[in-house]
C-alpha cells in the first residue's frame, strides 16, 4: 500500500479539502501525495500555531481542514489549542512523533523523557483524542477521526511515529 | 497621528459587507461602530487574528476580508506576513493599528519600538502592496482605493496611544457561531 496516498484518499472521503502544513520528517512519506493532488488546497505555514488560526478561519468559512505538523509544534500551540477547544472547531490533526535521542551517558536523565512520551497527555489535556496512524491497518483511523471531529466539534489527532529518523541533537 | 476610534470609523465607512476580524485595541470600539453578522472578535489567542483572517479569505474568495490587528499582536506572529504573501489572497486587507504600546496589558512600549517598520517587514516578507498612513485625512482619501484594489494589502495606521481601560469583550464564541452561519450559502442578511 502507498500509505501516503491512502491517507490522502481517506482525508478526501472525509470531506477534507484544505491541508495546513508545516513540514515534518515523520509525515514526510505523505507529502508527495498531498502536494500532487489537485483536490487539495495545501497551505504551508511558518509556525504551527499560525496554522491552528488558519484552520479556524477555514472552518468558519465552510471548509474542512487537516493540520499536519510535528508534536513539538503542537506543544508550542497550546494557546491556540485552548482556543480551538473553546470555539468547538472540528479539525483533524496529523501529528508526527519526533523521537529525540536519549540523554548521553553521564548526564542527568531528562525529567520529561522523550517528546512522544507526553504527546498524548498533552493533547488529552485539551480534550483531544488521538489514534495511531503507523500502519496500513491504521489508515482506517482517518475516517474515524474525520467523523469524530465533526460529531464532537473537537479536534482529533492521528499520531504518526517516525522510528527511523533520529535528529542529530 | 489619529485616535484609534477615528481610524476605525473611517474604515467602517468603507467596509460594505466585508468580513472583519478584530482584536486587541479594536475590540474596544469596533463592534459598536460597525455591528453585524460578518464581525469576528479574535481575543482567545493573542497574535492570531491575522491567521484567522487569512483562513477566512482563502475559504471565502468572493468576500473581502479585513483584519484589524494590533502592532504588538502582529509581533507575536510575524511569520504570517510570509504566509499571507505566499498565499496572496486578492480579497485580503491586513490593517495594523500601530500605537507602539501594549495598551490593554499595561501601556508598556513594544520591544524595539522606533527601530523597526512593520510595513518594511511586510514588504520584505513579499507583500505586493504595503502602506503606512498617519494622517486621518489621507486615510479617508485612500480608503476607497484600498478597499477596491486587489490584495493582499498591508496597511499600517499610526494611532495615538489610548488610556488603559477595562477590555470590552463581546462574546467571541457567539460571534464565531453567527459568522459561521452567515457565511453559509443562502444566508440572508436581515
């Protein structure tokens, strides 16, 4: 399965026609499909919270949106997420898990662990449910997320892990 | 320089049925000066009125979208200048009321005030049209053209700092609901 294309097809079936995007290594596999698909309006942004605001405007203007960003950017967008929750804005979020390397030997361990360790808890603090999008089997979660966000009028996240990429930090 | 309320009244006179997203200082007066279903108060997340306005402009290409932003607010979201220029919606006007201070929070000056130009930043970000006006008469003379020109347009309006007053917040959520309904096909303005 070309999972990137399959995800894009499911997004379209969910009525999502606008993708607000800040590039991320975990979701890189779907970038080619989404950028080459004429049915999508893809809006690249400079900062993830900026994208949250754009999604609010798109929704109020009658468009269904997906925000495609990295989990670290989601942490940066807390103010925007509280706003989306308060205004009850449906939004599918495709969130890349970026796995940071362990702390080098001899240094004190990080109290917060790895970014992926607290992604779900961060999202759930804002009332955002999350589902995995890590396998061909998980592609069905796109339809689930699309339906849930319209029903609940709360964002729903799909979490994409990139196990192969380790930033050189 | 002019008072903020004078600038807002001038804009209201040429608004017609544009969608107006307003934040910070403009929240004090706009909805009273120019009420209607196409108003949206953006107060929940400071800095993002311009982002919401851009989303609306993309979603509703047949409607003019005006953002009444603050200079401190824009500084929190400068990347939007690049995004606006990149998307280049023809129906978008980004008005920034520049009083040089965080008027609502406590009247403190913006960092670096006097050293930067928001119009300059907009142009450097790729804005095709960026203007700066500090005279009320000139603003009134230019507004008919600005409102009919193809955008996106950046318009910095220099205003006098106002007194610190309690924030007059309407219900932003109610406005959002009203706007959402008003933008649906078949909606009739009463």
